[in-house]
C-alpha cells in the first residue's frame, strides 16, 4: 500500500514572475479553488494518509493557509456563516494529513526530495509536482494500480511534440508490458531534438522507492547546476531497479506558466 505522498513546493516559480515575487503560485485559484487543493484531493481519493509538503521560508504563506485556526474560530463566532464553517472544515481535513519540511535553498527537485528522508516509512511513496494538474481521471489511482501489479516504481508519461522535447525529461523506453505501461531504460533531462530518444515526457507523478534517498545523498548537481530527481532515478535504473512509464488517460494541464495557468481555469470550468 502507498500511504505517504510528498509535494515539492520550494521552487522559485520564476516563470510566473512578477506574481511569485510575493505570492505562492500553488495557492492561485484555478476556477475558484487553490491549485494545491486539486493535488490534495487527488491524494485523498487515491488512499494517501499523509502528505509531506516541502516548502521554504519564502513559501510560508502555504503553511499559514492550512494553519489559520484562530482566524476561522473568531470569524465563525462573529458571523455564524455556514459557508465559512464548511470552508474551515475542509481546511481542517487537509491540515490533519499535512506535515511540513523545509528546503531553504532551491538546489533542485532531488535535494527537495532528500529533505523528506527521515519521514518516509514504507518501501514506496508517491510524489506529485503541483504545477502538473491532471483532470478527468485520477492519475495517482491508476499509477498505484500499476505499482501493485508490477511491484515496481512508476512514473507518469505523456506524448509531447518532437519540437518541444527540450522542455521536458524524456524517456528512453525498453519492453512494453501492456497497452499503457513500458519499462524505462533511461530518462534524459531536457534533451535537444537530436539527443531525444523518444517524444514521451515525464509528467509530475512518481511512485518512488525509498532506496532513492541513498542515491540522493551522493548526488552531484546536473543540468543547470541543479540536483535533479531524474538523475537519481537514472542511477537506480542502472542498478536494475524496475521503473515503469505509465501512459495516463487523464487530461494534463500545465499550471507553471501564465499561459498554461489561464488555460487550466478554462478547462476546469468546462467539467
Ligand atoms: P520547477 O523547477 O519545474 O518549477 O520545479 P519552479 O522552480 O517552481 O518554477 P520555475 O521553473 O522557476 O518557474 C518543479 C517542482 O519542484 C519544486 C517546485 O516548487 C515545483 O513544484 N522544487 C524545485 C523544489 O521544491 N525545490 C527545488 O529546489 C526546485
């Protein structure tokens, strides 16, 4: 069973500047609901019991959003408004399952993951990147099913335009296991069109083994000087750890850029 999920939130969000100079992008409303709540709902529906948020001092706004009890208690007493009571109950439900850890220097996703080392209990855990919303079908549920069937690590995969491969982590695939699942041979961070072994890109949902922490402890910075989680995954694959690329069937929305964020609201308002 996968019971714990981690969510890295300590990045700088430079693609959404100037907004992110003062605001946490994960709290921006998408069709009226903060983006991070869509991610939390995906976790709850897939049976996750504990979610670890990796934040930084600059992102404490996120912690405050879930820890504002005094404010709610006071306002509920004064206003006696059922809508506010319901909103507070929802926040409390999320709060109960969230733990916060800090990454104060954004050294990369791999370094962010390493901050959760001492809290991960089971052999495998889920990681969700909050910029990547997947709607219409719960991707985490599908991936947990694949993990149970093949007893291995799983990563979400989506076909992208060949001309855009340099924006993504790109898979080199091995044997196809079934219609939507293939073994991964290699993951290459942001390759050139020439270097790219496929047009299948890594999307922000991962079921990772606890053994990844050992790799991350000795991980050197990679492309762009950052410690990438994909480099640690690559080292594990080389040591014969089984990783599966899962071609998910939900709709992917990129909330990490202004254009994508605006589109996300429009798409979600249609369902
Ligand atoms: P990205 O590098 O794609 O996004 O990180 P970013 O840093 O948030 O924003 P840009 O690229 O500057 O616009 C992917 C995820 O990993 C987290 C980010 O918060 C994001 O959710 N992250 C990234 C960390 O938690 N720590 C890091 O050091 C880097």
